[in-house]
């Protein structure tokens, strides 16, 4: 099943051009390998309003089946991606981030510091990923096998995925 994706990278430094978006690059390759027919990339600073605006625009107007965010899920005062995501989603779908945290705890106890959330905005699934490339790779390995099925269910017979 083909699906469309947007990657929203949340990073002050990448937004200012001081750091390459390696996590976004890694996620793009993983998603294309998992069947994404197109990947839209958005880069925003760690500002809750700008993150929420990007998520809202992509989920409501962008005809995107899946949005993955990378960055801003930790405990610092600038980490506001979960709050922005909660502003936008209609329903939580916590199993994605619960599975990521459980698997990540096997790698490092620091995984418990993640405040990532996942949920549904309209017919778009949104999943928060960590900011580091290694953690993104490990996280995608956890949820990648179920993404197609989840998007198929979410799209339903008349949903976006089903029309493609």
C-alpha cells in the first residue's frame, strides 16, 4: 500500500542552518523503503505554535497519511513537540510511542525521559520520534512493520490511503 508522508524536523539549530537534519534524512529513506510514495519535509524551530501550525496544515490541507516528527520530545524547556502534537490530534494512538519506549528501554534507561506522543488528526497518523539519528533508526524498526496496516485501517474504505 502506497502512502504519503511528511517529516517535521523540530530543531532550533537545523532551522538556523547550524546542523544537518540527519534524523530527517534517515527517516525519509526508511519511509520510502516502507512504501511511502512521497515524502514532504518541513523544518521548524522548537516553538510550540510553529510546530502545531505545521502539523495542522499538513494533516488538514496536505493530504498526508502519516506525519512523523523528529526532535523536541525530551525534558528541556524547549522540548515542546508533544504539547504541539496534543493540540492538533483528535484522538491519541499511544501504542506507537509505548512500543518505541519499551524497545528503547532495552537499549538505554534514558528512553524513559521521552515524552513523545502519537495520535490521529482527521485521517492522518502523527508519531513523535526522538531527535537523534540512532534513536530514529531504532524507533522506526519498532513501528515500521505495522505502519501499512495502521494506515490502511485509518484510511478505511473511503480514506485517503484507499483512494491512492
